[in-house]
C-alpha cells in the first residue's frame, strides 16, 4: 500500500516591520524596528491572530529587525516559538532549506499546517515568485506585509499557489 501524500502546507512569508534607516552608524545586521515599526507590526499581527492565521512553526532571519518582528509574532500568539536561520538573511538560500522546514510542519499530521518565515526584501518576494513560477520582481512585500502560499512539502518551484498578498494598510483598514 502506497504512503498517502503529505498534506498541503500554507507558507506564510512576513517581511520585517519598519526599521532604522540604512547607512547610519548602526551596522545593517543591528538595525532595530522603530517605535512606529513596532506599533504597526504589532497591530498587523493582532489582526492575523484574530483571523486565525496562527502558524505551527516560525523561522526568522537572525538580523535584529526580523528577529524583533518574529518576537512580536510570538508575543501576539501567531506562533508558539521562534527559531533563527542564517538562510533567511539577505542573500541567503531559503529555497534550499524549505523542503525540510515544510516537512517538519507537515509531520504535524493535521489539515493544512502553517510555516511562517520572517525575513527581508527582495528575498521573500523572490522566494514567493520562484515558488509560484513568476519572474523575480513580480511580487513585492511591504514592511510588515504578508504573502501566503499553499504547496506540498515536495513541491518543485513553480508548483505553489499564491493565496494572499496583503499589505499592512489593507490588513489594518
């Protein structure tokens, strides 16, 4: 008897909130969320929790602004815990790590588990575009914006379905 296929997984891609400007005295990796960025991101996360978008696993870039965004997500109840992954830093290769991450949440053995990745632009949008078979630059995530894709853990690039692409303005309207 053949193994049943793994359930579809929702992949949530969340861009970090508004952070300190580039080019100042603070190194890029240490740029923090601004007060406005923390407020707006927390408000977006509250809406996502209220809409039932909780994730089974959250993995974030270790850069401060993404880590702070992920910490806010955990505090809001969007995910149970925070994990950090170097493959989510700008220029990292999240696509290589994605099958293992998707497989880990698919093993939860419930209908449509969710994996939440918190990272940077243009990396997250380029990952989403590659997964749905669109050219690089076809999508763009705003700060604290969210993309939701549905795919199987074994999906090849081009086989995911884009379910939602939400800006903070739309989420907070």
